[in-house]
């Protein structure tokens, strides 16, 4: 008990850190970095799905990314059926919407679903290329 009284800040840091780790685990997010996404795309021919709105997508997106806004995703699952057992990377602006999209695909039976951590913001910050061409 004396240790905790003298080192309460370390105990608080450990508690906060642990709770964030548990929250991330419970959410089931399989976030990947831009470098990991690049490896999946190059080595395993992963498909990239951009779930942002049209204006965001046309402003710049990952090369060869398919555009399916998050709101349309449940109604367009049939288009993605052939990718159920292949790596799928979802992205949005910062990772929030694509995390929700990951949940939609997992519930639909997709087995290799990955969220691009930090979204396209992290992608461009890492110096990765973007395209303005429509797919």
C-alpha cells in the first residue's frame, strides 16, 4: 500500500493504459498501419474500400481504392462477395467510419478485414501516394 501512495501516478497510468488496451480488444478492431496496408496490397493483393463520402473520395484516395460510402455498404455487400476470404482494407478520413465498416463486413462473414489506422490522414502523413482518379 505504501508503494501505491508514493507512486500513485504510475498506478494511474497503468490503469488508464490497461483500460485502453481492453477497450481496443473488445471493439475487435484489427487496425493496420500504412506500411502494413502496403504490404497486404503488394503481397496478398488486398482490396481497398474507401467508405468516405464522394467529395472526400474525389479529393484523394488510395490507389485503386473502391468507393463505397459507409451508408451504402450494407446494400452493396453483393459487390464484395467474391472478396469474402481475401484481405480487405477499409479506410476513411481518420479511421472511425472505417472501423464501423469493418464491423459490417465481419458480420457479413468476411474473414480478413482490416482498418487503416488513422485513415487517409495517416496514409498521406506517411508520404504514401494518393490518386484522384475514379475507380
